[in-house]
C-alpha cells in the first residue's frame, strides 16, 4: 500500500513538473511587446532649384538705379534660391540692343516695355510668356488700374505689367478762366469752342500748342479719334486690319482740329513752336490751356521766367467729349513704363513683379519721381496728380500714344500728318491716306 502511494505521488509530481514546464516554455516563447518606435523626424524643408532671372531696365538716374538694385536684393534675401542679374541701359541703347536680341530669339526674363504694337509683335513672334493666370492668383490683377494693365495685354491675355501710367488731359490757368468768365471744367467739344471765343474776346491766348515738335499736337488728334470712334475704330485700323486709318473717325478728328485752327485757338507761331516754347507760355501765365501729359506742371515751372510757374493757379480736367461720338467719355490717352516677361522666364520672375507692385513699393517709386503709380491705394498727395490718377482709373480703355503703339515708321507719319493738317498743307482725307499707306507697308493690307 505504501509502495503504491509512493508511486502515485511520484506520478503526480512528474505531471505537475510537465505542466509547469509547458507553461514556462509558453511564457518564454510569447513575443515581447514591441519597443516603442522613435518619433519620426520632421522632414527638412524642400530645397528649391536655383533660379536666375535676367532683368534689363533703363533707370540710369543714380537714386532710381540704386532703388531697383535694393529691390532686387531684398527679393533675393527672401528667396535664397533666386539670383537676379541686372543690366542697366540708356533708353536709346536699350532699343538698339532689343532689336538685335529679338532677331536671335533669346530675350531677357524681364525687360522694359511700353506695351502696344511693339509688345504685340513680340507676342506674335513667340518671344513673350503669357502670365495672365499667374497675375490672377490671390486677386493680384485686381489691384492694378484696369486701363493701365490693359496696355500690356494682347487678345485678352497679359504678357507684362505697368509700373507707372500717366494720362493726357487739359491743364488750365484758373485765374485766366475767371477773367474770361469761363466755367471750368470744360466737358464737351462745343463748350471748348465757346470758351475759345471768350478767351479771344478777353485778349487771352486760349491754348498753348507746340506743333513744331509735332508730338504734342498729335495728342489732340489722337484723343479726338478716341472720342469719336472709341477703341473699336483704332483696333480695326491698327490691330485686326478689318478697318482703315481712312475711316470716318480719323478723318473727322482732323476736321475737329481745323475747327480750333479756324477759331484762332493757338498762340502766334504755334506751327513752329517747341514743347519748351509752349511750356514757357503756360508757365508765365500767358495761355489759358495746354493739352499735355502728367509731366506738364514740372515743365511749366522749369520753363517759366521765375522758375515757379503757376502752381497755385493750375487746374486740370479730362479731354472734352465729342457730342455723338462712339467713344466712352472716360476713355483716356496716355502711356508709361512697365516690364514684359520673356518666353522662358521662371515663375519667380512674375513673383518679383508682384513684389515690385505692392503699395509700399509703389509709394517708394513715387517718392523717387519714377512716375504715376498704378496700384490702387498708393499714396499720392499732389492734388493735380490725384485728379489725373482718378481720371486714369475710370478709363476702361487707355489708348497708348500712337507713336509708341504703332511701328516706329508709322509713329513718325502720325506726327507729320497732324502738323500738316494744322498747317492746312493737306486735307484730313489726304493725311489719313498717308497714314493708311504706311499701315499697309508696316502692318499689312486691310482684310
């Protein structure tokens, strides 16, 4: 019995050990809890590929040249992957250089432009980059005066931006207006002719003109075409060639000029007068009006006998509307400076233009005398300049000066024929035919 009990106890002990062994083996083979993985490191900022922007400008005046360099330096500091290589040239040298460059097809990424016909030809040659969508990002395009931005568009697409844009209008002597009993501003062509009669009756020269230099007189004819025919007339003659420079608005503009000549609106000797002569007459208070761009007041001061001009007596109003004309009375004639974008330019080139056209930078440019700002909200204190900007910003269509918009050969013809009309050396019809002949040669035949 004792022997049986002993065997039983041994058996129980063996079974227990077997069970314990199995249990321990299972515990040993059970995988340990995985160690906590270290937190993933923040990825390093993606390094951008180096980019070089070639930029040609014509600001040779020292303070303005220094500002452009500082602007580029600040942009490069904020964008370390960007290098801006600047080339500065005098105006005429720039034009000559661009003629050569255009023939090679290798254009800078950013370069000076006045928009208009030269820019359009560059677009057609495939030398410029369409930046319309890039300008639309974040509503940037809406911050620029629409008329000014339109000067750098072709077929509804933008290839550059303005940095300053002025407007031609009528500067007038408020004291002489009061003396002659003329209520300012003059709104219509009929009002202008009536005012001319009043000035003549009061012994006052109505309008200071510089037909000897030709381009100042051309402003009035170009404005008259804009008032009579609107944008459609010019586009048809100069762009689509579905019209002609012999069309009615161009001819009638010539006859309107003759109305002023026949009304004795200009000073004696106006056909030979230079722009300096006309500015002297205005600056000395010897004429009631002058049709000129935003630089007029400064020239009146510089050319006056006392060096002060008539600033305290100076007013401004838009060129009068022509009754029955197809043009919008708010449309303007003007011009300025800007930059277009070369065909292979990187996106950073447009980013740089946006940086250039912030309110803060436009204010700096205005302080340096670099033109009339185009960005809405820019600071302007001069009351005359404020009026000009207000007029420009109302313009949905801004007609660029013909001698800048059209091919150079045609620009010369424009200036010649306006002087010829005013001298009665040719009829308006003959003058417009001359311009149309030049258009056929330099743009192409009418379609």
